[in-house]
């Protein structure tokens, strides 16, 4: 099978939140040009979630980087079926709205790396159905191995897909692939490399406040000879009632 053309590279990570300048430094040092991120959401008390650092999501977006959000507690999230899907989607949606995540962007729900006797396809499909009842089918995406992704794709159980495992299982309609052959280290933390096979412009749309914040930061930085990231820090400190990202 011919693997589609890669359109952009991205990353996911869990150790802590990376700031835009750290991603830029990684690229300048010879790393991949990371044009998008897929970040954890749902539990602001957990350091792996982008919401753990209020304003971080908006900062990434203000720098022109696409950020999608995904829910993951563990590899067997979907084992709880329909009810777990609803609960996880509600946690993700509630937290995402607090962070100003645009209402048109999807949520990625992790359905494990492979099926087994314990975790069956009907369970995974029930999980996605439960999630779709909360966020809508158009915003319900699935991240999994080929056996789950292909089956969910064939049944229309999700609107988009992130493939794990063997890249040769890529096929039309799968947007992203999570590289399984190694790790990258932006900001000196371990991260997974993501490959996009769709035009990232497909995700563009109006997000709350971010375009205005970006323009204001540019204006103030030029007007007062300040660094743009310093202006963004102060703007988001004010926006989050003194809690800086």
C-alpha cells in the first residue's frame, strides 16, 4: 500500500507543558518543524494536561500552531464502553471550554493499540458512541491501532482518526499517524512524533480571543520595544486572574 504524503509534523508529550519558545528552539537546533500538537485534556490537576498551565493552549494557538486535544487516562480507556465514553467526553469538554478551545475542533479519544479477548471491537465502538453523545459525532475522533481504526472508519463511528502502530496501515481518511520507531526530545522531554496527512488549514476557524490576543501582543511589543513572549505572558496572566502559564 502506498503511504500518503506527509503534510506536516507535530508532537504529543506528557511530562510537562512545553512553551512555544521551547518548540521553536528545538526546531532551530535541527529538529522537526512542529506545526501542530495533540495535547491531553480533562484533568487540570494532572501535569500532563495542557490545562494544568492556564493560558498555555492559547499561547500555542497565538503562535500559529494547531493544537488538538485528546482524552487519555490509560491504554484501556475504552474498556468501560458507552458509559466511559460519555464520562470521558464530558471531562474533556468541560476542561476544554475552560481553556477556550474552539468549539469546531475535535476531541481525540484513545481506544488502545490493539484489540484482545478482553477489549473487543463492540466495546470500542460503544465507547466512541458514548463520547459522540456528548461532543457530537463531528468532533469525535479515534486514536488506536489499525484493527480498531479501520473498523471504526468503515462503520462511520468517528469523524477522524489517528493511527498507531505500523505506518503501512495508513489509508485514505486517516488524518494523523503516531510514529512508532522512536522518540523526539523538544525542551529536553520525551515526546512522540506525529505525522499529518491532511492540510492543517482544514482545521482553521475562529477561536475565542486568540486572533485578537495575537494582534494585540504584536502591537504592544512593537509600541514598547518588548519581546512578544513577555507581552503574551502578561496578557494571559491578566486573563487568568494572575495565574500565569
